[in-house]
């Protein structure tokens, strides 16, 4: 079954979080950097970030960035 690009990006970022590429407390790349890295638009990255937030993997500090949450 085809998957949306934002789902693929969320899965890729989740894999990087779980494997330690982005350890707890670290800041994820900026939206602009992710747009460039994945060659997509900002709304696609926003949906990917929403998935990670809903899964409890990240938290957003407005004006600062998106950070990997400490494990519960």
C-alpha cells in the first residue's frame, strides 16, 4: 500500500531517534534543513513533526526548536 511522504519521513526520523543519531535532549534539524534534506515542502515536514510529537518522541519549544524527549 502506498504511503504518504510525511509518513516515510516521520519513520526515518523515528529510526534516527531510536538508534541514537538524535539522542534524548538533542535538537532536531530546523524545518528549513529538513525541507532541504528530504526535498519536500514545509507542510510535509510539519505533518512529520506532528506524528513524532503525538508518539511522544519529541517536544516543541516555540521559537527554539524541536527536541527529542527523554524516555518515560
